[in-house]
């Protein structure tokens, strides 16, 4: 199935998720992540501001700030993502397309980030993701250091066996859902390669 059709399908499924269910599932994903060794070891953590019924990240942010971790969020800047330090969730203001972005000026280079939590429309078990089609995160992830852990937050209903991918797409290292943590590096290779 072409990417655009898959995107519409998974966005519709997420849109139809009742608010109460979404909140409960988001809470489970975040609790699972916060209890993980990946979160515990992270010194600089990049999160996203949830939109369109994505898995929320606010509880992870509160825990990170409470543990004195360096917390950064993306801001869209001329077709790319800049990451900026956030010291309080109140530092986030409506930005590009109405998504909450950091208001501050303290930029952080991708090479300084230990763990980046990535949104997606759907995720394959081998770590490839279907985003919104602009490529912002793929471009940013390509500039992270090799040891940076790339984590996808998803509901189980967003997981698929495989997804089509292009040569510039960057897979996540692990997936966290309401039920489990998946190490994508141990999944079978994606059959058929890129598009």
C-alpha cells in the first residue's frame, strides 16, 4: 500500500480513538518509558509536543525535569528542526502549524542529545516509521551521533510488520507502546529494501 494511503488509514484510526482511551494508553506508554533504563541513563532528552491524538509526552517531561535531565523540544526553522532547551512546560508556545514549540533561545546540537523520542503515524517492527511526509525528523536523526537512542512512541494499533522506506529514512532504535518495549535492532531485516 502506498505511503499516502497508509498515512490516511492510521491517522483516521488514531483520530477515532476516544479521548479517555487515548489518555489511558498515553499514560501507559509514558510510564513504561520512564521506568526503562534508557530513560534513567539519559542526560539530554528530546521530546515532541503531541498533536492529532499522538502519544502524549507531558508526563515524561515532568519526570525528566524532576530528575534534572536536560530537556529539549524541536522548533521548525526554515524546513529543519532546531532543538531548544525547555525548563518548564510553560516554555512551550504555539508555533509552526499550531504545534507547541520552545519559546527560548538556548539551542542544542543534535550531537548533544542522548535520547530522542520520535512521533509517527505508524511504525514497523524493524524501526522504520511513517511520518507526516515532510522529512523533518529523518533529516534531524541523520545528524545525531551513532550512540543516540532513537525511540518511537506508539499505540499498539500503529504497529505493522513492515513499511516502505526510502534511502533517506532513519529507523528508530526502539519502540515503546502501552504493552511492551521493542528492541528494533533485533528484528528481522526489512525485506525488499527501499522504494
